C-alpha cells in the first residue's frame, strides 16, 4: 500500500555500509497497524501554570521516567502513580533524560554544563563540559552515551559519543566540511537506530538528520512533500525493533514513521496534542510526552 506514494523530500548521500551494522540480527517482522490506538494515558503532574513536559524515557513496559521545566524528575507507572522523584543536583531543570541498559537514569544539565548519572538515587556528575552545553541524550546498544550539544556562544552544534566519561567520537561536519546541524539553540533530540545510524531532529532546519555509525551523512528527511503547506518541525525522536524512525511533528500534532532509509511510511495521530518527547519500550509500544497537557500517552502501532 506504500508503493504508490510519491517521491519524498530526502537528500541521500550513500556511504560505506558499516559491517557492524550489517551484523545486527533481524527481528521478527511486525506490520504497522492500520489504526494505532492509545492504550494508556499517564498524568505526570507537570501541567501546573507555566510548567510543561519535555521528555519521557522507558524503564519498563509499565514504568517511565519523565522530566519537565522544573528540577524534579519523576518515575510513574501506567496508572499515573508516582513511584520515585529525584531532584537535580544543581536545582536546575534537566534538559533531557535517558535510561541506561542497567536501568540507571542519565540527565543533562544545560545550565551548569554537566551530564549526570543517577544510580540507587545517588547523583554522580560524570562529564563536565568546557565551552559546550549539553542538550539531548540517548543510551546506545553498546551502552555509550550520545549527546547533542551547542557551543556556549550558540554558533556550533555537534553530537558527541561518550564511553563513561571518555569522549570517543565527535560528529559535526559532512564530507565537504559543512555543518550537519543548525547552530542556534533548539531541541535536537537524538536516537540510535538498530543499524547503528544516529538520528537527530533539527527543529530550526525542519529536518531529521541521519548519519551512519562513523558519522557520515546518509540522508535528511524534511517532511512529506504532499503537505508542503504545513511546516515540519520535528522534536522528539525514537527508533524501534523494526528500525523504524519515529519523530514528533509538534506543529501538526502527529508522529511521522519512516523506514531506516528515510522513506515515509505513515502518520500516527491518535488525538495527540503538541507531542514532544518520545520513547519505545522493548515490546515496541510508543510513549509520547505531550508538552502542554503534560500527559504521556502509550500507543500501540505495531
């Protein structure tokens, strides 16, 4: 049913396929549902006056970590019960959160230039940046951290890979030396796909920028051309066991689903209101953090 779609707004630059990506075993194929459905709605309690919900990260199928524009990070279950709350060490609001493979929580603090690990409710600052400010964070299959960051003067942006506190990789320019990401402060969420591609939403550029494991540009997705009258402003991003890329289009209250090569597959609507942060659990349930309502909606789409 997707073969009849028109050509899409994707600029592709083919690089060498990473052998390590080829070695990733293929999971059982799960078709997309004709009618995705909301199976739970979690009230996070962030929707007080001038307070909004930013991010969600799955701890399990029925427990999620959340953060908004105050200093408290909350662990909630599907019934909206608060299980744990932890305040940032600095008292600043966290910029983003991610759950590690060990079930610990990582958060970025844009205001004091740190990346922090919470283990057994104890906060440890693992990275302090100089000249750069951390934005969004994700944990990779290899248990590294990927972090988007802007320079202090907001003239440069890059993605950095860390193993523990050690920087392993910096991704900033394409093969022609042009910046991969827009330079001004914006919500550059990111996710690692099953083929080890690194997928970044660039809100200012109205694009999803995907590079391979070595940092070579694979493609940019700028929205479906049949909707040129609607602006594409991606925020949260996540990937699933089928190597789908899912990104929140907050201006149009929907989720775009792409394949691993950037081909548009379908939208998810489900009555979403200003979708922001995204995550997927081990059973490919999608969790969507709604910025204004401060609800997290659990959606079955496979």
